[in-house]
């Protein structure tokens, strides 16, 4: 029999996935960010139910990051405040020992990539794959099976996309 917190956490994770999917259908930046804020609340609720508090801290930071994006705030100081807040809050709320570091490192790695490599599609996608793998492992640790499957599928589809693009670029090059 599945315990109530595990079921609840996975249901919240499913709601987050649905809201993220809906955000992918929006055309306006403002709508995408607003719906992703909703999904962050579902992800946070899932992490709370499953007692993965370092992940919940990362969801809170993501809400503020998305709010800044909605308001089109561009500030290096804000970027670093959000990155450092993610690390500090993640450490403060880590209740999973070494494995609790996975969402902290994942958020740090991806945030730095987003802020520093925003014009390099390949680097951003590689950073995103690493982020998803870390979150998939953490999701398994906290019994978030929906999240683990989702992160794994996202990592694989992103990797396939990169490989296809690289293969296409190689076939488009003239031979010598």
C-alpha cells in the first residue's frame, strides 16, 4: 500500500508537470512565466509532502526568478542574489544529507549556465541535461516517481535533440 505522503507528493508532481506542459503551449512570455510560477508551487508542495526540503528551497527561488523574468528585470546583482539564495536556503533546509545537495547543485549549475551561457544553445542544453539527471536521482530518493520519470524523459529527449542537431550539422558540411 502506498503511503499518503508519497501519493500526495506524486499527485502534486503530476499537477506540476501538467502546468509546465500548459506553459509550453503559451506564446506570450508573461503567460509562460506565470504558469511556471504555478508549477513551482506544485513542485514545492510535492517536495514538502515527500520531505525533500532542499528542493523546496530551490522552488521558492525559482518563483522569484520567474517573477523577475516576468517584470523583465535584468540585473547582475539580482542574478547573483538568486543564485546565492538558492545555495544558502538549500543548505539551511537540507534534511537529506549528501543526497540533499543534488537539487542545490542542480539549481546552482543551471542558474549559472542560464545567466552566463544564455547565447550558447548547446551549452544550455547540456547544463539542462545535467540538471534533470540530478533532479531525477533526487526524485527517486524522496520517492517522487512521477518527477523521476519526468526528469529522465526530459533529459533523454534533450540529449536526443542535441545529437540530432550535431548529426545534421555534420551532414550539412561540405566534404573535402
